[in-house]
C-alpha cells in the first residue's frame, strides 16, 4: 500500500522546518524551500504547554497553504491535539502528526484524520520507548521519532534516538508495514548521513537549512542528488 499517493517522489527526503525561519518573511522562506528542491515543508505548532515554546496556529498554516503546492507536514506539539486537529486539517495539512504523550485516544484520532483524507502521523519524544506505540504502527502513515527534546531549534541530536529509528525500521520490515519514519532534531550535514543509513525516510532540518548558505547542498545530500 502506498500511503503517499499524492507525493510524487522517492524517499529519503528533507523537510525544512519553518520554525527556524524569519517569521517576518514567511513567504520568502517558503520560496527558499521550494527553490532548494526540498520535497516537504515542516510546520511546528507549539502551545507553550506541551513544550516550552509558542509558535503559530491554523491561520498561519492556511496562509502558507495558499502560497505553495508543497505538502505541509504539520507537527502538533500541543496538549489535547484532538481539540485542534480539525482546524489544522481545514487549514490544509497534508500530514497531521500528534504526540502519543499528549493523546489518550490515539486510535480514535488517527481514524478521524484518515476520514478527512489526511495522512496521520504519530510522534514520540526521546524518553518514550518505541514499544509504547507498537500497537498503532499498523494504522499510522508516519512515525516521527524526535531526535531532540522538542520545543526549540538548534539542538544537538541525541544518539540513542538513532537506535530507536533502527528498531522502527526492523519492526516495519518484520510486520510488512508501509509507514514512513521521520526524524526531527539535530539534522545537519554531519548527522544526515547516519540518519539516512539508519533508515529514516524524512529528515526535518531547521537551523541547518535556514541558517546556512549551503542549504541546497544539504537537500542534495539527503535526497541523493549530489
């Protein structure tokens, strides 16, 4: 089964995170992503409660949807994601990812996301074991393994999380599943090769993309286009 029928490209791929862009120049940041050849745009939604930072809401997602054809990978780092999920799907999310730690009825929310024709992602923070979400791997489209503690950009990758990615790859193969594996945090030119080798499909990069003049090289390195 192909969970990404509307995304006409191969994996691995880079998903620049708007979190590290200049919020006074959002349209210009989106254009940078498009011109770089990156295949997905990652949008980090933070509520100041689940994580110690506050970013933006559905209106920003809707405004970005109006100016780009890129798939929008919306990552909800918020408490009670079931209360806000529909607003972000209405805004144009292509993938809607929420945290296992923030939702009691995970299966119910995954079904609701699928009913809207949106890809459902499930995220886990570094301290959450992969075993805690194993029962849901048959139902989700994407597993987001946080490779830093969420909330701020520019952090250093936590090595134990790479082992968690490798374990997810093994489980996927053993069970014949098709969910994609994404990592978020500490992705740069130095760490990207290890993450790709571990089996990561989508690498989220913030400061390494928007804070660099070599962003095109990072995209090419991850996507095998060098």
